[in-house]
């Protein structure tokens, strides 16, 4: 079975190569080829999953070595794969949800003349993400990490004829490069410290390594995770990334890219467990981001950007859980998987609404669409109930466990983190109810002469239905006999912790804040007509519309600040460096001018100089003899 691991990556990679290099002859079939190869990768993953289930927990780690990539002296980097319970979970999520997004894209991109290229980029995205989670060493993981960054740049800017899309792609690329510097330096530190990049030796040697070194590595890995998973302070690219086609948004937010940071931290759990300061930094970043993204999502009228704020917030929950160590690793991944179902469904539902509304994204121009788009309404509604944590649906099981784990941190920290997670749940219920009410309820607010809402074709609705099924049942299935925790425990380890708040109390509190959030949203958007233009709002609302001033902050601190630093350096260069060089040149020029006067070319001048020199020599000789 080990020999099948490479096929997981090879299938979509071959699809990308074929579709991007095959030329226009594949225009009519490229979308089917790309979708088929994504499904092939999922099928191989399902076979490998069945094989792992048939093994005992201690024998569920498979390795496949392909070749030595860079063998130079003591430096050795291999192209080798590791398939265990953690990477298998990601494989099924990436290929399963990714395949449904491919199929959905067949209908969504039907009239795009560059559809073949789009599917080539989608396949490249899957291949890079699979390489990332299957690599058995950090250097190969880094290759997949950069591949994901490249694919996201190509897909976000796919409609590059729109200046906003081209700018968004560039922004995502640049912000991610900041995080990627963290990962690249971390890999270098690992090699100098452990002499290898391979997971086993690196993670197994943390007990013999200084805490300072492990803290440095942990903080660098966190920086990388912040960039790829859009966490504070590198979150500014995610909302702009909505400029790409909607299937791209679903792929980035649900199955690939933003989940990479959670994987990196969980896979590197041994490093963070041995570096409490780095682990605390992870927790703080997660707690801040889950509130940051939720607040941003409350003020967005663009349906995709509201969901982007939601993703930022939900990934914050996962990062928070991963920062809690063995108490939270399994729940971080559990929420990641359930989120993959309902967030992909929500984004595909948003794309379906746009498809029926002439690509309109402003929810203030929707209203009453449940009558015109019943399948989209039901599937989107189930995703909505799942994300707010409605009892019995996926989000209820995964998010509640994270809130419990946050309280289990203990002491003041536990109360602060648990309170932040509960507050985030209330805000989530508010902004997602707002999205539902503004989109599917109330009076219609579009122009009937220009817009004719209609349900999407089956090639789009069937993937939405399947994702809705996962949104409903996945969390419950994972929770039967703690199946998901038991599955991951050999890789991530697990500890129950000691929460001062019982599970029943957490569930009751979550239900209370959920009802409060839903109730406030209904009072604001369900009982009153939605105005065509957004009111001015409070200072916080205006700030949230501007993404809590994150771009303004970046512009002031980095753009203006960088310009001022550059200007200062230019002045120093001109006054000191150039001044010293030019001053030396001017001095030599002046001296040369003086010396030049001695070289007049007149014989009488030279005779006078010789006579004067002889006189000086004679006088000096006589003077010395007299002494």
C-alpha cells in the first residue's frame, strides 16, 4: 500500500501539467479531465484509509521514499512521504471536498473561455496541498507550502482583467511571503540544531534541545501559520482574495491553504509542547483572530467577504485549540474537518446565489431568494445552522469541545480564553443570521427588469447537497465513542485537562449566547426592512467595514513608515556616503589644481625652481655644518 501514496499527489499534478501544457485542443474536455483526476486522488485516498483502518493504531504510519533530492556531504534532503492518521485526515478532506468543488466548477465556469486553464490551476492547488501534508520532512513540506502560495496567486488573480483581482492576488502573494520567511528560517534553524529536516528525528529530539531554541522555532512556525491561515497580524489578504472565482474561495477557505497553518502547528506539536512561551503566543493569536474575524464579518454587505471574515474567525478557533496542546489538538483538527464541509457548502451556496443574480454580491440587493432558489436555500441554511453550533449539527460537536478545552486551560487564562470563545460564538450567530436574513428572507430588493433569480443546474447543486449532508452528520459521527479523538491520539496525543466548567454548563452557555446572537440579528434585520444603502453606523461598525483598519495600519506602519525609513537612508547615503566620496574627489581635484600650477611648461620657470631648490639645499648644508 505504501506505493500508492505518491499517486495521491501524482494524479492532480499530472492533471495540472496536462491542462496547462496541452493547449487549446483540450478546451472542450479539460474540465472533465481535471475533475476526474481529482476524484482519482480521492479514490486512492479512500483505499489507503481503508487499509489504515485494518491496521492496529501503532502500525498506521506508512512511509514511501521516492529519491534523494539533495545529497551533498552531510546535507541530505529526500523526496519521501509519510501517511499517518493526521495526514490521512487531511488527504480525505482535500481530495473529497476538492473533488466536489471541481465538479461544481464545471457549471460555475461553463462560459469562461479560459476554463481549461482554471481547472489546471485547481489541480495544481490540490497537488501542492497534498504534497504539504504528505511530506515526511520540513523541507519538502516547504515546497508544498510555496506551491500552495503560487496556486493561490494564480487563482485569486484568475480574472486579471479586473484590476481589483490582480491587486488582490499580488497582496495575497506578498503577505504570504512574510509568513513564508518564518518557515524558511525555521527550517534552517532545525537543520543547524538537529542535523536533519525529517519529522521523526526533529520532533523526537525536543527533550534534548534548549527551550530558547525551541521557542524561536515555534515562533517562526507560528509566523508562517499566521500568513497562510490569515491570522493576526497577517490576515489582511483574505478578504481581498474574494476577487477570485467563487470555487476558488471555497477551495482556499475549506479544503486547502488556510488549513495549512493548523496542520503545521499540530504536526509540530512536540516543539510547542516543549516551548510554553511559543504555545502561549499561538493561543493569543487564535483568541484575538477569532474575535477579529467575527467582528469584521458583522459589517460586510458583500456575501463572500462576510464569509471570509467568518473563515478568519473559525480558523482562529482552530489555532486557539492547537495552542492548548494535547488538550486541544484533536478538537482543532475535528473543527477543521467539520468546517471544511459547512464552509465549502456556504461558499458554493454564495456562488449559486451570485450565479442566479447576475454576479451580484451585495446582500442589500437580495432578499426573499428562498422562493426562487429552494435547493440553495436549504443547503446554505444547513451550513448556517452548522457553523453557529445548532444542536446536533457538525459545528455543535466540534466548536463546543474547543470551548471546553479553552476553559480547561485553568486559572485566569482559562476564563479569559473560554470567555473569548463564547463571545465569538455569539458574534458568529449574529453575523451568520444576518447573512441568512438579508439573502433569503424579507422583501426582494433587486430590479426585476435586470435580474431574474433562478436555481443553479444540478452539476452545481449536487455538490452543495453532499456538503450539506456532511455539515449535518460529520460532527455527530466523529463524536460517537470519541472516534475522532481515538483516531488521532497516536499522532497528536490527548489529555482531558481539568476544566472548572462542566460540559453541560458549556453547552448551556453556548446555547444561550447562540440565541442572543440570533435574536439580536432578527431584531435588526428580520423585523425591519433592509435599507438599500448601509447606514453610517457606529465608529466600530465603520471600522469593521474597513476590516478594523488593518489595511490602514499596514499603510501607515509599513508603507509610509517604510517610505520614511527609505527616505532617511537615502539622505544618509547622500550626505555621508556620497558626501565622503564626493569630498575626497573634490579634495584631490583641488590638490591637483595646485600641483598643476607647478607644471607650467616654461623652461625659465623650471630654471628658477631648480635655482631655488639648489639654494635651499646649500643653505641647509651650511646650516647643518654650523651646528
